[in-house]
């Protein structure tokens, strides 16, 4: 089945540690995205990449870093510089859906808790 | 980008139609209205989209006003599994740029037994 996978589903880290969240897609989509969601809030864009070896900051990129070495993979690193890292992180990609128009497909998310 | 306004929350009785409104008064002529929903602790799921004509698929119907400044998502027979946050988004067709997709806080729909 085609789709987006994120691992792990739950992640726990101590404050001051960097942590990398995995995102893989086998949809052959060029564009990939990372969002952060806090309780009761909408999604906020962290970083996005429209093509391999290229990425741009979103609205809340401070304290995060990404890489896009392969089309299928777009890992997100939450660094110790991120002041409030505890959140639900969603990875997405954009491509033509069954309707013939562009749709954004989302992974199941990773819930990161930093204590 | 045109942004959207939705009520924070709504309730609907199981088996009845759920009508979720969305205002997008600054929508431009080539922008589509998309609806997604997010069930708790999962990634958002595409529901339906439209430009100016009403649309229907196996999940829902989308009614867009003639002036395109507002729309309504209709779930014809709501079930308990339809309890979720519903996002109304305006975006340009065929554009993959992230700045064309803006998720607000959405409407939290609760289907009541």
C-alpha cells in the first residue's frame, strides 16, 4: 500500500537532547512537509521541501532542522534549542490524488514528549 | 492566501445530517475549497474539494455559494466515527507549495448517540 509512515508513534526524551523524527513516503511525491500541532490548535508549518536537496523554513522553523537527501525521506530533528518541543508532529506530502487534483497526504504522526 | 473562518465546535445527533459552515470571503478566482478532517491523534484525512460547483463523493457533499465567499460541508448521515476536527482550507489548484495550505483551528464536530 502506498502511504506515509512516521516512526515511532510515541517518543520520549530528556530536555537538552536532540531527537530525530522519521518520515518516509512511497507515493513518489516531490513535496514533503513537517507540521507541529499543539493541543486544541491547528497545524503549524515547520519546514517543507519541494524537491530533493532543497528545503525551506515554514512559520516556526527555529529549533528544528531537516534534510532531504532522498525523495522518499524527510527526517526532522528537534534540537535542544527548541524551547517547547513537546507536541504532535505530522509529516505530509503533496501529489495528485484519485480525483486528479493535488491533495496533501498525512502520516499518522509522532507524539514527542520532552521532560 | 485566502484564509477561512469556521465555528469552533458543533454537535450533531447520530443519523442526522451534519452541516459544517466555512467563510472564505477573500477567496480568489482560481482557488479551490478543500475539506480535511482529523480524528484524535491521527493525521488529517482528505474529504472533498470544489471550485464553484457543488460536489459529492462517498464521504460528503460540498455546497459552495454563488459568490464563493462561503461553503458548507454536509455529512448526510453522521455516525459516531465522524467525530473529528474538520478543517476548511483554500488553496490554488495544482500548486504544491506549502504556503498555499493553511490549517486553522477547524470545527470540532461531536456526533452524539
